């Protein structure tokens, strides 16, 4: 049977779902050429090339400017080469039906800025706040969509971090299922909540503030930490100080604060680690969260510079070897 793809398959023993999206082989690439190329004329994310992308879903644009025209500050489009899509339907093979399902979902691209080659630290705090505001609203829209069980927002900067296009962009994927790792973390949080009567992250933040050694920065709304058991060197997480299970409930003041702190950490990583590729990952419990998950789950924004490849040991065991203690990373990033 010919597939309309993409397709989800589950490994029977590992319990892990894999998305098969052969269309993604056809993606255009320019990020491999150089970390900072001059804008290629063909860049589909540059102003003037709006006609080369699918029609926009949302945008922050100058008053009176037309959709899919120039004069935008942030622009959202469906991914032209999606990992999941609303109309995924047919199956490729007649395997055990419990191990296979259509990869129905949402895959959107948020183009962070019209300026090619500029990343968050190069943009003003208000411009990054605008990106986060658009992301918040698109994540909220995905969470409201029927059939979506988990929404993942992420950003890949640099070829080694998985970016195919160098023009700064953020992605949002709405999945029809809750990935195993996310489900396990939510269950563990809920168990600890029942035992202690409090959100485990709120408790951890108090301890870390008192302990200080992994604490990097904070303001009224957020704290930045090097996680106690960081899997990767210089991994950091930005946590809201008020308990919240959901990024999409962030206020305008919180988004500005998040923009200021994220820019500041990215600038420090750039200075300390010679402009590394990195991933930014939203971590939050699956939505819609029930009343218990809303109390025990606490969202964060994780920043992971890509300094080494995942190697044989990590692939074999799912365990990570990290040569940099989070206390050392925090000391370096506090400077
Ligand atoms: Zn561009
Ligand atoms: Zn909490």
C-alpha cells in the first residue's frame, strides 16, 4: 500500500515511537555551508521570498501590510517538509496495528526575524519577547487542537544542532501521543507530589537557591540553573519561579523576563564556548494536563550547547557521560 505518510511506528520492546517522514529528505539546506553565510538569495525565510513558503498562519506585521507580503517582524508558516501533518492517513504496511499509526499532527515554523544571520543575542530583548509571544500563542493553539496530546517547541541553531536552514527559526510540533520520556517524567513528578505534597521543581528551586553552586542568574520571574544531573556540558534550564505547568499561560511581563534571561545565557555561551551550535527545548508536562499534572508538573526552557556527539555508550545504554560538572559550568556562566 502506498503511504500518504508520515507514519509512526513503535518498537515493541523499547516502547519508543519513531516518526518516519521520508519527505524530509527533500529539505533545502544552507546551514552546512558556513555558520554565518551571507543571505543566500534563495533563503525561503528572507523578506521578499514569502511566495516560496506555504501561506502564513500568523505574523506580527506592520499595520496595513498584507499576509505573505513583506514588513513582518515574526512570521509563522506550516513546515513545508513536516514530520507530522493533519492529513496523514494511510499505513505503509499491515503490521500489528498497535505498533503503527498515522503521524497526524501539527508542524509549524516560526521565523524569528526578517534579518538573516541574526540570532537571539543579536536581536533586542523586545524582539526576542515578540518571538516568545508568537510561540506562546501558537503552542496554546496547538494545545487546543483536537487529537493533540503533546506539544513540543524547540529551536536548532547551527548545522550540528540539526538546523537545515541557517535563518533563525523556532519550531512547534503537536503530536497525537505522549512520548515515553515525557510520560515517565510526568508520572515521576506526580508520585513525588503525592509523597511530599508539593511540586518537586518548586522544592528543588528553593534548595538550589540556598545551595547557590548551580544557580546562575535570576530575576523576579525566572531562575537559571545548571541542572544537578546535567546530561550535557553547559546545559542550563530557565524555570519560572511561580509554579506553572504550562508555558502557554505565561504573561507579557514573564515573556519579557524570559527573553532577557535567554539572551543573556546565549550571549554567555557564545563568549565562553566560541559561538557553539545549540538547541533550545521547551520542557513541559503533556497537555491537556489534568488537575494533578497541573500541580506536579513545572515547565522550563532548556538550552543545550552542542559540544560533542552522542556516542556508542550513550546509544547503548541511554546513559550519558558528562565531562563538565554543573557546578563548574555555573561558575563559568555566572561570570
Ligand atoms: Zn534568510
Ligand atoms: Zn512547581
